[in-house]
C-alpha cells in the first residue's frame, strides 16, 4: 500500500469537493481539522463513510475517530493496521 496516502488525499479531495486543493497541497502530517486543511464535522462524517465503503473500516468510538482523523498519516496507519 505504498500509494495509500496519495490515494487517501485524492479520495478526500474528490468526496469532499475540495476543488481549491490538490494532492500536492496536503502534507501527510497536515492537520485535517483546524488551521492546515480546515475540515469540519460534516467532512468527518463523509470520511467515515468513505473508509467504510472503500476500505471496510468501521469507526464506532468518537474519541477514536478524533485520533484517527488527525492527518492523512494517522488515517493511513489505521487502515494498514485494521484492514
């Protein structure tokens, strides 16, 4: 899964309609929520659906979700560990 991080960036941009961003604009460790990328709670729900649909990953604990969705890197690590 060497391209997992790039794939996640692409899918997040596509699914969240982030037309102002490109894959190159998102660093693996950029904060998805807050100052770096600026996603919100609606975006988090869409990412949850994306992970379930595309990777078979279910997130049931909101505290766990906050940790997982910190960055592209944390999402990728969670997928690699749980797939």
